[in-house]
């Protein structure tokens, strides 16, 4: 593998870079065309074929087969969580006070580690919007929801965010991510505090009529589709205790049981459909194939690129995660760190790298996926749901003003405190 990384030409990484560029640019330039999964499939296939031909030329198919295996495990996890969480529905309309909204975000930041950031976001965004539908000054609420529930919250378990699951598949112990509790707590407390003060300010500026309607529309929260909690437990058990392929078989079984034994009206109330997970499956099929040359080259030559210190890895992983997808970014710098460890004789404390570098890569990928709409899959899904319900969302660069103003100062503090 390492010898092949030295032999592969640098241009072989261009297919991966081109595909990531398409993911970043095409939704902004040809949104309607890009919105069709068929067109995404065409791009994925066109860019994957040259990579397959290249490995056929070298007579090396093991790296490709390894990535196919990881892709299968990855998409089964995401798909099963997507299906099962889609069978859970929260009805009700609570009082839209700062305390209630902050509680929504706390709960979301916790359950994101069990349902995944996608599952938690899809479960909670609609009841949170419904709770705040009587208010007028709510533009900040989905932004902080993306910050916390769709990103920062999911860093404590491998099933919380896709990059961490890929680390688990590459040998990181399942419960190692609990070492990220201090980083998680710092970001959660900081963001929740900032949100509470902003929401309190906006709540105090709401009209008396809006507050009166909020009280009149009150309806207690009720949980529907409780049987799916059992299936989530089954998925969690399979990830922790079962080897492949029994792990994937168990997760698929949990998804099938959820479809069979969840009332149809629950999924209808959730506006459940398969389009989001099909999109993820298509995009990541292309990503997993085209990134193989980049991973091998970085693993073999990572020490030549000048990224050495933990804070280097935190920022380069994070910045790239902001504009691409945080899962391939995590894998890219994961491989680079392993190559650097070998090249410079760094301590091999965990999966071929120093502990503090793995921590920096993990935190950077998860936290900075919140910097833009395209940093993590749930971000755009939350944006779309909000716009469907009449909530005006910032533009791509308008959202970045929020992330630069709020998240970047916190990331500087994370660097100074932890790295």
C-alpha cells in the first residue's frame, strides 16, 4: 500500500478534487440540475472510471475493495438511522420561550450522538419550528440548530457523525470519542449561552400579539413511534459488539422492522421520503472511489506537506470540512497523520498517530462542518425544511457571516485551550 502511494502520480488526486469541487460549486450555480440524483450519479461514474482504470493498470485492486467495504458499512449505518429516526414523530407546540428553545438544542446536542446528526436534526427541526411558528423574530433559531444539533453535538460517539464512524472502521476504539467530552462541553456551553442571550433579546422584542398566540396554541409534546427506540438500541448494539457483516445485517434488519411496524401516518407526518439518503449514497459512492489515490499518496508522503502540529491538523481539517464534506476531509488528514507519524518517527499512540493529532482531526472535522451549508449533510436538509415552512434563511454567504462571527472566535479558544 505504501509503495503504491509513492508510485501513484499526483494528478491521480485530481478526480477526487474535481468531484469535491462539483459538490461545493454546482449546488450554488446550477441548483435545479444538481438537484437530480441522476445527474449526480453521472458525475460520480465519469470521475470514478479513470480511477478504476488506473488501479487496473497497476494491478492493485485491494485498496479499491477496502474502500467499497467501508462504503457499504458507512451507508448501511446512515441508512438504518435515517429510516428508524423517520419513524419517530414529536407532536405538540410548546411555549416558544428562550428556555424552551435552549432545551431543544440541549436535547438535540445529546441525542445527536445516538441518532446521528442527521437523525437528530430530522427528528427535532420540525417540532422546534412548530413551537416557534407564532413568533416573528426567529431567523437565528435554525442557524444555531445547525451549529449544535447538525454538527457540534455529534462528537461523542462514532455513530454521531460520519467522520467519526469512518475512524471507527479504521481502528479507532468505539468509546475513544468520549475523550472529546471536554471539547464538546466547551462548545455546547458556549453556543447555548450565546443562543440564550440572543433568543432572550429577540423574545423581548416580540409583539404582545405574538406572545398571546404562542400561549393560545400551546400543546404538550408527545412522542409517537416509540417502538423505534428499540430499533435504535439494536443499531447501537450492532455497532459496538458485532463484526462485519453481522453488524450491517443487524442494522438492515432494524430498518426493515421499523418499516414494517411503524404506522404509516407517522412517516407521513414527518414528510419521510428516501431522496436525502439516496443523494448521500450517490455522492459518497463517488467520493469513496475517487479518494483512494489521495488517501494512499497522503499516507505515503504526508510528512512532506508541512502540517505537523495538532493545531495545524485542527484548522486544516476544519477549514476543508467547511467547504467540502467533513467525512472525506477527515479521512484525508487521517491518512496524512499516519504518513507523518512514519516519516518523522512520531509516537504511535493510537491507530498509527499521536493521540493529540487524532483528537485535533476529529474535533476539526465535526465542529467546523458547521461553518457553511455544505460542510455537513444535515445542514442543507435543515435549510430546505425551514424554507418549506416559510422561515427565511440566510444566503450561503449570509450564513457564513453568522459562522465567522460566532464559531470562529470559539474555535480560536478551542485552539488555545486544547491544542
